C-alpha cells in the first residue's frame, strides 16, 4: 500500500543574492566533516507540520496563499554562522555538533507571521515569545569525527 502522507515544513525562501552571501561565509567551515546544503535550498523554517495526508495539502496551500496576500516584505538581519548542538552538555565540542546554521536577530514580524499561519490553519500551539530566524546550511557528520 502506498503512503499517502507528505512531510510538510512551512518556510520562507530567501533571495538568491542573500543565499550566495551566506554560502561564502559557510566556506570557512568546509574543512569540517559536514554536508553543506545547496544555497538554493536555504530557507527560514516557520512551522513544522509533520506528516500531512496528501488530500489536505491543497488546503494548506490555500491557507498559505491567503496569509501571503496580506504579508508585507520582511527585513531580517543575519549575524553569524554557528554550529548547533542537540545536547547541551556537549555544547562547545564541535565533534558533537549536529547542524550548522546562519542565525539572525530576533524578529517580531516573523513571530506574528508564524502566529497568523497557525491561526489560518486552525492549529493551536503554545505562544512563541521570541522568534529568531535560522537557516540550516549544513548537517554535521558525527561519524566522520571518529
């Protein structure tokens, strides 16, 4: 039996010029064991929907189209490319980092947009106090450190 679900993430594409600037910054990390993502795949994740039945995908698209028609352009400031650790006790040890991300300054506009998307989809979630934009630019390959 064929799986009729799609794993969905709602995100914002970034301008190609910005992606290229970030890609140049990421080159500093090239000597580490990591799998870099292609700059054209860079995006800011807003909502992880998880597995959604394919019959509902068009409803999600319609809801996003409705929200996007009311959305102004966002101005975001990205400040650094940093490794991220899943386990706090390993923080600082690059051999235990999981991903490499470009991190920005807190954005009230993104927090509100995320809230609007959740409302439009009829989803209830714990309120987010702060939203810091992040772009995953690479996955660390832990086994390569061994």
